[in-house]
């Protein structure tokens, strides 16, 4: 790359580099990474990725298969749905006793948990 443009390049992780709005949501997530199952909770979600909390740090580059559980009805209709996602960890860190992993979402599909059907 031409050195004179290097000064304009954004550092990885810079907030201005993000292309999608993040929504602060705390939802249960079932994660499978490196043939291991984890229970996690979302911290925030965007159209491109997810940040979740879990009990072990995942290595960046690790492929993840995860299921986000979402209540699809209101209080009078407690039916749940799920979003099945495939992605990869791009950033991970430990904050005290809590591990965090940020993953990009490469593929996703909606799944109705009541009857197990997939909706694309």
C-alpha cells in the first residue's frame, strides 16, 4: 500500500470502522467451538456480529456454531424462536473472571424451536 495513505487507515477495532449498529441485548446463547459446548449470554448484537460472555476465552480464528434464543411472543405468548448462526471469533479477552468473545456472523437462519423448522 502507498505509505502516504497509511495515516488515514483506521486501527482494527476502532468504533468508526464498524459498519453496523450494535444493540445491547442480554440473551441466552448455546455455543459450540472446537467440539466443546458452552453456555453464554449476549452483550450486544449487530447485523454482522455478536459479543458474548462465557466462562472460557476462545482463540481468535476459532469457528463457532451458536444458537441465540429469542422470545418471539409477548408475556401472553411465551413461545420462543432461535437464530442459528455460523461464524468465527475475531476478538477475545478476559475481564476479571468473565471471558468475552466477539464473533462475525458468516451465516444465519431462523428456527422455530416449537416445531424445529428452519425459516430462511
